[in-house]
């Protein structure tokens, strides 16, 4: 249904490059329009879980992922103030080896950019879209070079999406009262392939290795009243980060002492879009369903969206395909966003509630470890590339 169909993808992030690859592999003619002069990512890590790896594998990228991603063995929850292990989830009990991976964001972008170009996508850098008009005559893009027409516009333009604004006027984001610092450090020794979450009252730190253990990725989250901008590009005084975690164990404080220019990111809660498509435009990734980072699903949801949208357009006429895509994705996206929000609360407990929660997790680890691993079977076990998955 989409062979030789002209499609413009706005944004060359994970969502945009993945959907461009999936569409081109099915015969579409795709232009990726990216406002930045180069495709560049800030130094940060991300986790790809089995549901996201299923899409990368189906796109033919498993070999590249083997080369640049690192297999994760476990997740450990640790009391940040004492260093005591609260619980450990062995990821092999959830999925086969290699199904959970750590990536430097720039490496995953490189993989997807190469895939999109090989599939036939044209990537136009420095192409800023000033506005988008939707109507019965199809979408019109106003860019610096003039008005452009597109057969179908895919909005992969992130949190502050112009395409979403044209489709969906409701639901303002609000500050959650949480900020996140991000940084990477050269490895100070062998780093086990484990995601460790150090928890404390009103704050937590996540750390795991990148690039085969040569780098340590750090994300530190604190609850606070002072508002911070929703941007990955802001830097903060490292002293503020160190003060926020001064009650944590020396090992953690030692990592923070080495950070010189942490990126600061205000965490905002965005509603899942009410309308994902209309008048020749459709949303994917953060443009449709921004999520808090406490379940490591932003990139994975973007990959799922890319596959389902391309598969739907390949099987159905456009109007039916876009309706099918939204129906297949919206409820799942809402469930993931809600679960990520709940995780933040669980990491930041204090007092008696914290003691009881940690006791419960230790008891489950000892007497029923399978229950912990099975809590998110609905998330990790969902494979949109499998026949009958609804894609």
C-alpha cells in the first residue's frame, strides 16, 4: 500500500530514523527532515529491552547491536545510604541472553542512521520546519526554503512537537517536582553489566556501563520544588548534585565528585496525545507519548511505534492504517507511562513505608524471585514484529 508513497519524517532521532528505515524497507520514498546541521547526541546512555530489541532484530540490525551494545545481566536495587542490596533481578529469567542491552545513545543513533540511508531514505540536515498546516488538501510544511507539500508527514519531533501541536491542542505538561542530572564518566575499573539503582528518600541514582565498560553512565534524580527547564542541553553546578546525594555511600559520592559538567533536565509529565493522526499527519515516539525515564522505555516505545506504523501502512489503505496504528499503540503507551510514573514513587520512599517496601522486596527475592521478574512480563514480552501481535 505504501510502495513509492512520498513520506516526510520530521526529526532524525531514534523514532524518526527507525520509522524511516521501516518505511523504506517496505518500498516508501522517505525524506527525513532534521533541523540540526549534524546528527549529534549528548553523551548519555539508554537501555534497550526485549520489546525494543525485537524491532531492531526485525530491521536487520542485530549484528550492529552486538558490536555496539552491551548485554545486561541484572538489575539491582540498593539502599543508597547503607549500600545494602535490597533485591536483584536476573534478566536471564525474563528473556534470553542479549535481549536487554546498554547503549550509548550516539551509538544507537549511528546504527539507525546507517540503516535508514541503506534502506534508501534521504536525510536532509539543517532543514527547519517553521510551521505545519493540515487540511483537506494535505499537509503543507513552511520551512526556511519556502512552502513544501508532503504526501504523509510523520511527526518524530519529540517533546515539543510541531506536528503534535497541529493535531492535538489539549493537555499541558506540568513539572513533576523532580529533576535529573545526566553524566558519563571514564570507567575507573571493571564495571559489571548490571543496572544498579541506589535509592534514598526523595532521590535515586541509576548507573550502568557503556561501550563495553569503558564508560559509566549516571542518571541522578532528586525531588525538589525549584523548577528546571525541560531540556537535555542545560548544565548545572556539580556542587548541587553532590549536595543532593551527600547522605549516600562513599562509592556513589566518589562518582559524583568526578563529574564536572552535569546536564540538568527538569522532568515534566505530559499526557499521551488524544489524536495521533489526522489530515495527512501522524505521531511517533515522544511526540505521541512522552514518558518519565523510570522504566527505560522511551526509546523502546519509539521502536515499537516505528514498526507498527510501517506495518499498518503496508497492509491497509492510509486512513484505515493510521486508525489501526493508534488503536494498536495508545492503550499500551498509556500503561507504560503510568508504570514509569509509579516507579519514581517507589524509588523515593522514606520512613516506615520505605522499610516495609524494602522488607517486602527482600522477602520476594528470597521466597518467590519469579514474581519480581514476572511483574513486567506484559511489557518485555510484547513483540510487535510477531505475527498476531496486533501490528
